[in-house]
C-alpha cells in the first residue's frame, strides 16, 4: 500500500489489495480503483485561493 495516493471518488487514503481482482489496489471505503497522488504543494491547494481572497479583502478595506 502506498500512503501517498488517495481515491478520486471519496478522497480516502485507505487502500487495500483485492485478491479477487488479482491483487489490484482498490479503495476500502468505496471500492474504486481510480487514484491520484497526494499533492503537498502549497500552490495546488485551496489555501492559495483563500490567501488571495484574504489579501484582496484586506486591500479593499485599506
């Protein structure tokens, strides 16, 4: 199991190897096999959007 992958459907990082599918990795919560890598970059997160909105509001107030 790889900790740096998350499910595209539910966002869970709980992955298991399904024996009935020949060892294919699936999400243990929703059963999906679609994954993406976790992004640890600040620019790919929603924090950048909130920071930009906060700066814009701050500039409007001043």
